[in-house]
């Protein structure tokens, strides 16, 4: 993925899309435990340029925030909507 000629935001878009798809069939803890060991080193190797995301600590913090938010969004999205079904 890092050798492909795509920007870091394109990679993040596909990671978010994968979380949304996985949310239809997995619960949150399983999804996070299966994907973070694969996606975290990938995201840390991306070059987000200058600004706030030039610091690796900030990239790690924002990746964690994005994972948690997208995981919860995926659990309320159709076709299963596990959180909505529980309510």
C-alpha cells in the first residue's frame, strides 16, 4: 500500500470504508482487535505532510479517535445495526 501512488487521505478513506463494511458482521471489540495491528503500522508509515499531522504522536492519537468513531458508526448502520437492534 505504501508503494502505491495514492495519497494518505485515500488510504484513510479505504480504511474507513473497510470498517463500515466490517461493522455489518462483527462487533466492535472483534473488529478493533483484528484490524488495528494491521492498519496502525500502515497509517504510521504514511506521510501526511506538514501541520498538526506531521508529528507521529498526533497521527497515532487521531487514528485511535477515527477508529473508535467509525467503529461506533458502523455498528448503527444497516443491514444489521447491532447497537440499534440491542436498543
